[in-house]
C-alpha cells in the first residue's frame, strides 16, 4: 500500500507526482496489468519464452555494437 502525506503548503500536483513515482517503483501498475486478464498456462509459457528470446536478441545486438578491443591499442 502506497501512502503519500501531503506536506503543508505543498501543491497537489507535486504530491501526485510523488505518489505516481512510488506506485511505479513498487511495481503496482505492472502487477495490475499482468493480472487484468486470464492467461492459460500454455499461453503464459509461450509469452515467457517470447520475452526471453526478445531479451537475448537485444543483448546480442548490444554485444555486437561494442568494440572488440579494450584498453590501449598496440600500433
């Protein structure tokens, strides 16, 4: 449960921003989105596999962009 106390003479918008940051940090929105509809176990497994493959491809792209040689060059 996220609790934000509004301080004296604090604008409502500022308190609302703090509340949103806390909600985001605790992963509440992500959890609500995940549980908003039912996924069958097989669908959940396939989704998990697709996300893992996406992360692997992204990591491979990042690794390909990095320079191979590190440190001073011997020229």
